[in-house]
C-alpha cells in the first residue's frame, strides 16, 4: 500500500492559465491518490480562478498578496522572486514539515525549502525564465544577469526536475549548460486534460475557436489575419466551389443583416453573447431572383484569460480589435475576455475546429482540450504541439503565417465530415496519452520514488 504523503505546492499566482491548470490538476490527482495536498500562493482571486481551487477539495493559502507585482510596470521578475520567497518562508516557519514540496516557475524558493532536510523538493520547469525575459538593452541585461544566474543555480538544487515536453527538455539542456555538464537531466511529465468533462458533440457550427490569454506571445493576430485571408482565397477562386458548398444554402435568413448599420451590429453582438455565435449573410440578386445565399458562420471566438491589472492584456486586446477592423472582419469576430469552464466547453462543443497560434509554445494545453472535445486543431509546426497534434490525423501543423493557416482552415470548411473524423481520432489520442489519470499516475510515481529514496 502506498504511503500517504503530506504535499505542499508553491505557485506564484493562482490565476487562469496553462501553468495554473497543471498545478490544479496535480493537486486534484494527488488528492485522489490519498495524499494531503495544500497549495500556497501569493495571489488567488476567487472570482478569477479554476473552480477546483474554491471547491474545498484541497486548501489554498495566500501569503504576500500585499507585495507588488511590479514597480511602475517594471521589475516584474524581481517582484515575483520577492513574493515567492515570502511564500516559501511562511511555509517553512508557519507550517509543520511536508514530505514533498512541488514548486514551479520560480526556482529561487528551492534553496530555502532545502533548509528542512527532511523535505524533498520537486521543481516543474515550464520553460527557462531567462528565455522568456527581454534582454534588449544594456540596463536590462545588467538587471537580468544575476537573476538568470540564480535561476540556473537554484534549479539544479531540486531533488528532481520535471518539464512539460521534449521540446522544453532540449531547451533546458541548451540553456542551462552548467547543469547539463553535471549530468542533470529533467524528466518529461506532460500536462493533461480531464477528458470526462467533454462530451461528443451532436452538431456544430462553421466557426473557428481560438482560446488564449491576451498576451502578444500568443500570436493571436495570426488567427485574425488567417481568417481574413479566407475571403481573399474565395475572391481569387481558390477552392471557391468547395468553400461555398461548406457554407452554402441556408435560406430564410435576412439577406441584409450585415448592412443594417449600428443597430443591427448591436443586435448581432447581443446574439453572439447569448447564443455563442454570430451570423453573416450575403445575398447576390439576379433581377428579382435570389441566385445565391451563403451562410457563413466563419466566426473566430477569441476567448481566454484577460486580467485588467496587466497592461499588456489591455493593450493587446485593443490591438487585436484594431487589426480586425483594418482587415474588414471586425463584424465577424467576437472577443470574449474571460469565460468559465462550462462556457469554454460549450464553445468547444459548437465549433468546427480550434486555431492555436503560439509559435514555439513550450507545451500548450489548449490543443489537448480541443482534441478531448472531439475537435481537430490547427497549430504551428513547432514547440509542444508537434508532440501532441498528429499532423493530418488529429489536426494540421502549419508554418506560422496567415497563408498556411488559412489553407488549413479552408480544408476543414470544404470537408466538415473529415473534420469530424479527425475530431474522433483526436479524442482517442488524448484519452490514451494525455488524460489527467495518466498524468496523476506518473506524478505520483515520481513523488513516491523520491520519498522512498529519502527513507532508504
């Protein structure tokens, strides 16, 4: 019988994102294995978090929320270090010893936690932070130099290092050369998705769905530009017959809905918020006879984490809206700043395909969620999606440009049945390789292994 462990998890900011989803999944799965789990963080907004963190399945304790996240929008890394150090010190001096501490993102807490020799420390490296930081000026390079050095030294102090993909593992080796020379190699533990929350959809709408945080590194403008290019493909006759057939012949709709001015646009927006989709109707008339009615539900839903505290979120959302306006597709794009899990699942159920635009993404949880929801994924042919999306089977891997993405989007429009078949294969693929159950089993094995070595 497995030993029941006391496990602490330290995470900088327990909001909504891929890293937070992994931490929550880890807590849920470890509890299911009979362990006592406690999450410690510097920020936890109960109105903007994953439901599991407020359900009572495991306790969440906040320390240091009064500490700043930045100083006049600068020194983010230093502030993150200070906030996490404060959390670690509180865990050390205010709580009895834990068997294992799982930390992620900020490695500076590891030497502090190692002061209690009875505790084992597991560090989950989503991606080397020094590669995420900007080193654009001499001043920034001087500022980052000690932080980058501390990151490498402290990361190597963990009892075991886990990473989220083979891509991250190779990046870890090439970035932390000192650790690699010492033979320190991370183990790959893929993040996971709860497949049981997604049910097979019985119908869909011809819309595309993009789910991401509103951050520039997520490259969401690629989805907007690729969507706009679909109309260019049609205008130039590229696969126009198939495109028309995929969106064709639904009569009875108002043929002037797109042109009725601000009142109609407001109505369409209200309908998009209520029903989860917008419609665009185009009618071509030949004398008094309607010769063509094309119903295009080619609506990109841009939904994801949006935090008004973060200047980048605010600025980037505004940039995307201006881009949609310049491309002439703003009336066909809905921006949903934040959505609950239930709302996200509904959007996934209704869409034809999911567009995932980050380039060189370390892993990417959204493709897994999409495939678990029986939907194919169009993603960049780099980073984590290369390890999760089977090109041509569960989706398409494309060069990160509007041309390639729009051609892949056209394929699923031309053949929705193919998209449905790919969605079925996608669900099977995720259930077999990326379920939370598989993730929990592997994580539990790592923790039992290092605590057993402590006893030996």
